[in-house]
């Protein structure tokens, strides 16, 4: 879990995101998040 968090903090605090969202943007323990769950109803890829 610590590795997942560190990777996401690196992304959200990186120069590309800060350039897009502003230098004052930050992600911390109070940042709201949205979680979604998806269910695969059909696999439309060709059979291998």
C-alpha cells in the first residue's frame, strides 16, 4: 500500500500535473476521491 501511495503522490505532485492544475494543488489525506467498480459483461476480443 505504501508503494501505491508513493507512486500516486509522485504523479499528482509532478510538474506536468502542477502545470495543468496549478502550483497550489496538492493531494493529502483530506483529498476526496471517487472509486468506481466495473463488471465485464462480455469479452469482445477475438479468440486467440
